[in-house]
């Protein structure tokens, strides 16, 4: 009898752990950048963004062939709408097939008391652009770039 009393809390803890993992997975999903443009406001922000050719030339030299960028955004988030379309335009203008970019759509937090949108990668604000070279994080842009988006990317490089 005492053994079954021990198992129930253990089973409950395992079940709660599985529910937590399921909630974490449901909160984030990889998204194709093209789907973002189903929203007219995102498309308008993309169309209005201009890429500085001089800064782009410098970025092309600095990008190299081991650059990876993970973009955490919220389709519901006004800061994401403001900065992600311009980022997409920069990456398209960069035209470097070795630069790997993955976009992740994150749902709203369940409550303001929750610190992270995605705790595993310490994503506290959206959008967050995480830059990696050779598998190591080299920098982030969190919510708003310092200066222009392209200037901030160049500082990270």
C-alpha cells in the first residue's frame, strides 16, 4: 500500500512535466517567412523598407559562410511587425545562400508574470534575432535595434 502512495505523486509529477513540455512546444513554431506576408501590414512594412547599399556591401563581406540567425517573433507583436519585414528584406538583398535563417512564431505569454517567451533560449522580448557563427552565439538584437537594423547587424558581425 505505501508503495502505491509513492507512485501516485511520481506519476502526477511525470504527467505535469509532460504537460509543461507540451505547453512549451505549443508556444513556438517554425514559420515560413512567406506566411508572414499574408498580413497586409507586414507586406507594407517590407515594401517601405530600403536597404542601404553601402552597408549591405560591408555585410556581404562580413557574413561569411557559417552564419546562422534564429528570429523569434510574434505575428501579433507590433515590434515584430516593425523590424522583421526589414530584416527579411536585408537577408534577401544579402543573397548569400550559406546564411541560414530560421523564423519562429511565438504565442503571447499566458501572463505578464511569465519572464520568458521561450526560456530555453532566454527569449524575453520580441522580436529577438540571435546570430551564430560556427555554432556559437555572437550577438542578439532584442526588440529594437540600436541605430538602424542594418547598422546593428554590422556591429554584431
